């Protein structure tokens, strides 16, 4: 009898310990029951900033949501949204997506709001290449350089450091949709006869090549876009092109239009997270705010997570534009704890 009692007691004690261990190591019930919202991470700085900012607001201003990122190319992530594997693309360059209008018409993609109203991109050169920089003792190298097609005459100025017989044009990042347009442009204007089209592996490497040339006052030509910390910090000139024509754009035979950067979601998202639709419809920053945040990120070397806390303290009033008073209060309380 004594042995049986002891066995029951031991089993009860083990069960109690197990329950306590579960209570220690398991997440709170509300967290375990939360919905997971997936953002695209196409791996450029301004989108990573927006992702971190939106993640902080969603997880602290709303109940029952957690955010994960889908890291990949723009092409794969776009298909992920259509398939329902990914929920949102924040800072979506929809003019670069050949199927955008059709995807919206089929309701596979839903545009929620405009994040930045007029973002530019294309082939840039430092201004000193055209106008010189007397303060740095740099004389103009190509005063008559205005348009992309002018580059064919100056391959010897933009020499490829690994092939001195040809020039080098820095292209976009492999996997970015704009890269195909730029390469088509490179071939259409016959720049392939004098230049190598050089693709680097990441935005960081692309900007490092530009910053290095700029600091030395050397010629550089390649892809850039706005807003970025580097176009906000350096004096760059976007080369001209033929007027925009939607029939010619994907072929690279005209300029890349300034475009609104959007927040878009999959057709499934409003049903999955109806509470978030209003926030993302109002979520807007603009080029000046983004450039400011990215410059802070670059100068301080802080993480994106720390940068968005700094940003929210600097621009607290934005929360009132994006959220209800109760939601904004929760986010402010979370910021104060950081």
C-alpha cells in the first residue's frame, strides 16, 4: 500500500514539475495563439527599414499578431504573395513588375497605400563627372554627358578595373526585376560594344563601389535609386533617356518613370488580418523621412531595430496619422521601454 501511494505521489510530483516547466518555457497563450504575418524581404535598406518599423507597430499596437520575413528575390516573393505564402510587400516597386496590372485585375494583388509618392531610379553618375568639383580640385571629365546613349563615346573614361580595354557599368542586383530592364537598355543603346555590364551581389557592395569612387573623385556609372542613404548623401545625376512609353519600358528603350512605392498585399490578406488593413492603407513615410533614417543608419552603424526606435522618437506624430489613439498609445509605451 505504502509503495503504491509513493508511486502515485511521485507521478503527481513529476506531472506538477512538468507543468511548471511548460509554464516557464512555453510562450504566453496570447503569443502562441497569434497569427503570423509574412512581409517580403527583398534585401534593400529602405525596405528593411520599413519592414522593421511596420513589424514593431503590428506586434506592439495590435493584439495577436507576430511578423516574419520572407527573404528572397523580388520575383519569388511576388509569386509568394499571389500564392498566399507571403502576405505583404512594403515598399513595392510595382512599375517594375510586368504583370502588376493583370495581377491587380485578377485580385491576386491588392494595392493598399502609397508609401513614397515619387521615387526615381536608373543609371547615375557623380555630378563632378559632368561639372567638376572645384572645392575638391576635380575638373569636369565629360561636360556634354546628358543621356544614357552618350555613354557609348566614353567607355575609356569609366574603365573596368578588371578589363582595361572596356568600360564598366554597374547593373542592378541579380534577382531584382529592374535588372532585366537595365540590361535590355545596355544592349539597346549598344553599350555592350564598349562596356561590361557588371552585376554585384548585393546593394551594400553596389553602394560601396560608388562610395569608394566618390571619395577618390573617380568616374563611376551605374544603377541607383531614390530614396537611399547614398543618393541622399552624395551629389548624383540621373542620366536622361527617351520619354517614357509603357510599350517600350520593359525593352529598356525609354526612361524609367518616377513611381509611387506602394504597400501591396495578397488577395487573401484582408480576410486573414482585417484589423491591419486600415493601418497599412494609411502607412506613409516619404523620401525625406526615409533618407533621414537611412543616413542615421549609415552614420551610426545602428541596427534597423534600434534605428526605428530612434525614428519613432523623432517623428512621434506619425503614429497619430497611421493608428487609432489606443493603438498609438500602445506603440508609444513600447517605444518608451526600449
